[in-house]
C-alpha cells in the first residue's frame, strides 16, 4: 500500500484489509503524513499487528526473486 496520510488512509485501509485476510505490506518511503509522530506510530502498528513494513528495495528484490 502506498499513499499519503499514513495515520489516516493507510491505517484505515490496512486494518480493513487485515480483517479480510489480505497480506499487508507498507513500505515506509511509499507513504507520508503531516505529522512525523503519527506516521511513525502507524508504521509501528502495521509492523506489530497488521503486516510488514519492508523498504521498496526489499519488495523489488523479493518480487524479482533475488531475496
């Protein structure tokens, strides 16, 4: 998932997707927020409860079969 408003749009969508058994992957450099603390808190929530927060480079490596 990538978009702006990490603490609003991303967290809301991630929670809904998690409840529907989707695999959640939020690269930190692909999301943003107007508040750094809320941004960091949402990424921590995703990583702790909902899915993973790999870098874009890690995602590319996995999808290309290099990791």
